[in-house]
C-alpha cells in the first residue's frame, strides 16, 4: 500500500503506449482516418510517467497535448506505427495499444493529387497489418494491453480479441454509450484478463481510467515476476 501511495508502482518499468488515429493516404492531400482523439492513450502515458515509468508515446493523428517528460514519436500510417512499435518492443516491459489503427488502407498511394474523372470512383482498400496481434505472436514476457472498441456484444468481442491477439489485458469500451469513447474527457470501460472480467469501472475521467488500468498492470507485473 505504501508503495502505491508513493506513486512508484511502475518505477523502473519501460512503458510503450500508442495513441491516436492512423492516417492512410490516398494522395498528397487526401486520406482515410477515424475519430480517435488520442486522449485515452495520452492519459495513459501521463499516468505511467507519474507512476515512475520511463515512457515512450507513439502517436498518430491526435488533438491531445503531449504529456511532459515522455518520449514522443509521431507517425502517420498503420505501417509506420507498426515499424515504430516493433523497433522498441524488445526493450519494453509494458505495451499499451490505445491507438485506433486503420483496418484498411488504399491499395495505391498516388504521388500526385488525383484528378477527377467520370461520375463515380471506387476505392480499392487492402488490410493493414494487425500490430497488436503481431506483438502478441512475438512477445517474450512483455505485458501486452489492448483495447476493444465495440458498439454491441462488448464482452464476447473483447474476450475474442484478448485470445486472438494473445493479450494480458483488454480495455473494452462501448463507444456507442454516452460518456464513453473517442472524443470526450471521460470513459466507461471494463477490464478483461485471460480469466474473464476483472473490473467494470464507472464513468471516470480518462486520467482516472488510465490510473486504474496501470494499477492492474503493475499488479500483474509483480505477481508474474517478469
Ligand atoms: N489494432 C492493431 N492493429 C490493427 C488493428 C487494431 O494493433 N491493424 C489494435 C488496436 O490498437 C486495439 C485492438 O487492436 O488495441 C483492437 O482494435 P479494434 O479496432 O477494437 O479491433 P479489431 O481487431 O481491429 O477488430 P474490429 O475492428 O473488426 O472490431
Ligand atoms: Ca479495427
């Protein structure tokens, strides 16, 4: 308890956080992205820093202010995020994948601005690499934390992601609910581990959600003596 009270529960731990939405370019002035604000991931980075961790924040598109005292790496596409995370994965103790990564990107990225031509346009998209699943396949003792953004059947989809991506914790949020999801300063989440539901949190500020999540992470780090 005294250890927690000092705010040192992650002292000496290297924490890697991804945040924000990825940007998938079609041409130099057009792209596909999503509504992620980056606030949840930034709050996690800030809370981890406050708990004594050495923090690297890999951020896509975001409107949030980067916290002080963390290493900030800016990326644009899912592919760039994959590379930035992969480079730093071996030396990380805890990895939190809060980013909203595009599932698809345009097959062709045009070097010049596309000219309009004809009455309709069909865009061909291809799957991006699943970063979290890639990390889950290669992890060696890292505590891997994923997110699950759902609008229905939250528990089933969250547990399915945890298993499929070999995560240690999943933060599920019902992005359709009031007070939860992408743009606000609050969130309503459930934490799942391999054993099932760990805790269902009430509506809290994203900063408080981050703290509660990291306390569970620190607990698991301690109990598995990584
Ligand atoms: N994720 C990732 N790389 C991707 C897609 C998702 O690392 N290409 C990660 C997200 O950062 C998040 C988790 O996977 O931590 C779940 O993302 P989510 O979009 O909820 O799930 P998906 O597996 O993409 O499934 P779907 O969108 O079909 O529900
Ligand atoms: Ca997705």
